[in-house]
C-alpha cells in the first residue's frame, strides 16, 4: 500500500542525501535510547503501567494527526488486523520488553529484541515448512552462537529468579514481534499501515492500562515521579513520533537496505549508553556475542530480502517505536 496522499507531499520531497542520512542517524540513536528511557522509567513505577501510558500518548498523537488530515476511520474487516497487531506488536511485544528491562540490562534487552528474524525463520520452518536458503541457515546458526557467547558469562545470573524472568519476558517479546511481522506481511493490503500504527498504539495502550489496573499494582497517577514522567515523555515524542517521521523520510530518500541499518545500530547504542549511564557490564563476551548475533541477523535479512515486503510500503517499525 503506497503512502496516503496527505503525507505524500512530505515524504516524496526528495531531500539531500545529507538530510536523509541525518534522519537515519536520528532513528538509529533515538530508537536505541528508548531502551535506556524504559530502563530508567520502570525503576519507579510498574512497567506495564509505563508502557500503557506511553503507548496511549504516542498513539493519540498519531490518531489526532491523521484525523486532522481527513483520513476516515477503518471499516468492518479492516479492524481485525489492526486489533491483532495492536496485541502482538505493542501490548505484548512492547509491553513485555519494557517489563523485561526491569530485571535485565537495557543492552541485553535490545540484543534479544534484535534476534526476532531468527524466530521468523524457525516459525516459517514449522508452520509454512518452506525451504530455508543456505545463507539463512548460516545466519541462524551464527545468531544463536552469538547469543550463547553473550550468556556464557551470565550463567551464574540464571540462578536468580528475577534475571530468568527478565530473559523470559524479553524472549516472549521477540517471539510476539516475529509473529506480528509475519502477520503484517499476510495482511498488508487489508489496512492503512500509516494510520494503523497510531491506532495500534492507542488500542494497546488502553488495553495494557486496563490489564495493569485489573491484575497489577499500579501507582496513582499523582504518585508517578518526575523520572518516570520524563521517560514517558521521551518515549512518546522522540521514541515514537519524531523517530517514525524521520524513519519514513529516510526510507523515501535512501535505499531500503541502507535505511534498515538502524536494526543493527540500535542494540549498540543501547549497550554503550547502558554502560555509560547505568554502569551495565560491557565485556568482551557481550561485544563479541552481540557482533556475531547481529551478523547472523544480517545474513538472514539478506537471504529473505526478496521475499519480505518493502518496509517503505508496509512499515513494520521496531517494537521500541
């Protein structure tokens, strides 16, 4: 589905290469820092409550923008994919990954999130039973080898229940994002991907907030400290709205493969900033394992690049968006 007419003038204004690269740099940095902001915010409030508020604000901003441009609400069957993706990509993937960094480092959470292409290959192997290219097999093996290297020095940490829980939450977030990616590919023609993003965020934000109040222990809005409000404001504006606009601009002015480099830089930004700001471990095992894992992900993306829909036509932004 092509970009709607009301945003085409902005997206199709061919800017200079410098502007496009600058926009891509913003995406690489801001989406990497969302892990740090989430890590900071969940120190002072329940993670799902933070995710719910953040998604509600970001989604509302998107919806208001598109409604102001005269876009019509989805009708009938169009709501089906939107609701499913709001559950998979935001309520589950974003919510669980935000919850996960309450117990593990931001860098580790970012690396685990970046492994979702590995799970896509495995899901396709068992569900679609499609033939896997040799390059994808190599990427799969490298990806999991890199994960093993990363966790080699964390073996003792697995004795801690909270660490195990954080890893499980992060893995579940990566799995749901993988399912969401596959579902997006199947249903891409059934809904407007641009307006849908805001609706997905808004629906998931409301749902996550309801779940928090029904089954969790939310703190009163008046008791949320400024540190968490700062994190929420940053995530909603820079992590969602500004970064997404920059992402679209980069996609329209750079080759798709070049624009997709953010997926490899985000974890690096999260690891480095986590080390600088939170004194998170930055060791040879994390550096080597992360590099090997991302190399595996890169090989998988290369192997399937002709089979996966062009993201400039069907945006499937990272779960941290």
